[in-house]
């Protein structure tokens, strides 16, 4: 998830460039934390992360007792003296809110939340590791993904600014999605994880599983454990019904009680949020006998929402066959996950060539696939006329990728 470093002011910093740098960072983070999408098929309803963020159960590993202990809040991940260190790993299964936590921390820093452990940081760097394949320099990564369109600040300026600040916090999100994870590449990310670089910097990493190589004697561990009933109730009132609409609140709660099979599943924030919003939005309701039934229902909701909107005048035609005929998408998902270095992001052109433009457009509209614009800056060059922009595509969540890959597994097993 993240990387934090603290350095003393030995470098001369251009105040104007630092101000430009901070302004661009905050603008980039605001775009991200203002665009939280609880249900991917409802694209016109985006939330600020602070309006939907709810703390689930969090535990820290206390090495002196060799035990996991519950932490009071997400702030205590960084302030609890028992897990203070220059290295920290936050673990969590898919859908447990690791990325959402990084966005909340970015919101706290940008808005000067006094209770936040990031309040006094001069600079916050938040990078998504899935984007950093073949990007060796951390400064180049910052330039490419956090301020690619600002020609006045170069990689050398970024380095000088960070090394000249008193306190810098960096969040590296999703080590399990990093294309070069567990490899000895001598990239900055590799060296940071191994404690060979930025040894004085407090570094926090989010991941689905522990890296193969890290300093176990120094690194502290934290786990996101998901939503308990208190967290679920808080989310329903905060993000969906408000404090006064008891009828709507009871409807969602009744939906959960009517589906005891979902009790364990709804400990996963991603699934609970989807279930809660769907139950609130839809008049029909279904009881599920298995997790698979719920996932099938969820996908049907995605498609039916888009199908209903397609019935309106001047709206693109809806292709019903794409709902059930997605064999090539299944293959892409399976191939990506089955590689030694998993691939969960693809170039748009190559992806479209395999599935077809109409199919691609359909799944983008539905929300199962999402696009992201990525700027490529050749080494040694500043943004300008030679800057290349490309579109990358991924599944809304890695769990969706695993869902479609499972169809391919079933096809292979049936042969």
C-alpha cells in the first residue's frame, strides 16, 4: 500500500516548484478520492471516499506476544507504539478495502484532517503498483502517474523536493498486483521492499499476501479483517439510507437476514457494499443458496441495469447475447491469472482485437471492465509533444477477473 520516508532538510528546494508539485499531487488525489463507485454499473453516481469509508476490523501483529491484537482505528496502524517501524505491511484479501483505505488517507492529507497520522506530512505519495511494471525509478513513477502533464517539475526536481522535506509519506498500493513482485529486478520498488533503499524512510505496503523477500526483523504487519455487524450498519446509514430512513435501513437488514449463506461473504466489504446498494436500488429480491448464486445474481444486476437504460430513446443498442457468450473474455482472464507474473491490466487495442469492439464497448458500459488513461514519458524527456498516452483496461476488481477465469477452468475440466 504505501511507503513513508522522513528526511532532513539538507537539499535546497525551489519553493515555487514545490508549491506546483503539491498542487498537482492534491489535484490528482482529489480526482481519485472523489470518484469512488460502490456499484460499477451506476456510473453517474460517484462518491467522495469520506462519505462511504467505514472502518472494519483491523489487527496488528504484536511481536513481543506473538499474537494478533485488534487496533482501535485505521489511524492506529501508524500510531500504535507496538507496531511503529520503518517498514510495515498491510495485508487483506481481495475486496477487503486496502485501496479504499489508501484513498481515505489521501483525503485526510489533502484536507488537513488533524486526527490523521498524515496531518503533519509535507508530502504524500500514493502509487498503484499494478501500473509500475518496467518502471525502475520511483521518481519516474511519480512523474508518470501523479503529475504527467506538468512540464515545470522534472524527475530531478521531485527527488530534490522529497529529499529536502522534513516528512514524506508514500503509499504503495497492491504489491500482489505488481507485475515484478518477488523478483530481483533492482528496481526502486524491489529495493525498497528489501530494505536496501530508503532505509530511513517509514514504508507501508498493501498486499494480498506477503512478499517473498522482506526484512522480517524490522517489518511490522497489519491485517484488514473485514466488516462486522457494527461496520455494516454504519455503512448502510452513512452511504445509503442516512440516519432517519428506518424503512430503507430495515429493508437492507432484512435482506441479509433472509440470506444467512451471505453472512460470511458480507464480511468482505466489496460484497457487502454491492449487496447493500443492490438491495436498496432494486424492488425485486432473491434468496441465495450459495455464494455462486449471489455472484450470478450480481452479474445479472449489472447487465439488467444497462439493458433497461438501453430502452430509452437515443441510447446505444444493447446486445443481449454478450451476457452469456463471453468465452474470449474468460480466456483472457484465465491466461492473465495463470501466468507466472499475473497480468491483470491489458492494452486496450490488443484487448479489443481479441474480444471485438462491440463486446468491449458493452462490458465497459456495464462496468465489469474499466479503462484508465496512462501517460508514457520517454526516458530523459519532459511532457510535451512527444508524450504518448494509451488506454489500459482491467476488470472492475480482481475478483471479477477470477470469476470469468473460473468459466475457462470449467471448460478445460469438462474436456
